[in-house]
C-alpha cells in the first residue's frame, strides 16, 4: 500500500516534507491487527513539479507492506465447507432404513446445500466488492455444485427406487448398464 502525503498548495520553500526512518519490524508500543501482519514500512521523500504553474513541492511517500493472516478463513470457512461437502457425498451411500425409504438422503443433501449457501453468503459479505469472484468464493461455489450434484443423484435414485417398487417397473437394459447393474 503506497500513501503519498504532501502540501500541494505550498511550494517546497514554504513547507519542506521530511521522511522519517523506515521500519522493518514493529516498534515497541505498536498495536497489531488480528487480520494483518505488519512486515515493513519504507518512508521516502519525493520532489514533484507542476510544469504548467512552475510549482515545486515536496512529498513524503510511505510504502506499507502487510500480509493477511489466513487462520480466520481456514477455520471459519474452508474446513467447515470441506466437512459439509464430505458429509453430503458420504450421504449418497447411506443405506436405506428398514421400511425402504430413502428420503433421508435427499434431506441430508438439501440441508448441506443450504449450509453451503449460508457459508457462501458469509464469504460474500466479508470480501471486498469486486468484478471477479475471489479464489475463496470459487472454492465454495465449486463445493456447492458438488453438493447439488449429490442431491440430484439422490433424487434420481429415490425416484427410480420408488418406480421399481410401486409400479413393478423394470429399468431399460441401457440404464442398468449405465448404473453398473448388469
């Protein structure tokens, strides 16, 4: 982050800006931030000239180097999203209950889809507004598509199972081949 400070309405003879020393580590009494790590601060003096008005002035330029701490995003967003998606995928392989119902697969998939959408909303509110989706948003959006595909598979399986049991409907040979049942 570069910050330029200068008295542009006064000439260099009226106000002369002087840069302090550069800092490579936090000084005593420095209050940190929970989201950023301070790396270094470089202070420098610059002299600028407005050619049209023959106006010379001095500026002080500060280059602030910071690094984002990833713990918040890791523990609050990435790990829960990964766990939710894993639960949803494992939910595809839940055995049926004693009555033969499979609705719990769909319920589990829809619940995990809803929780993934809530996490995406948290990401959207905590990130700066930009024209492109950040990498974290892309990750969560991809996880939502995986969960949605799992829900679609559960619904298709439930529908086929229901038709076979209630209508004595036999699947076509090509469908059995796709499902690996031949």
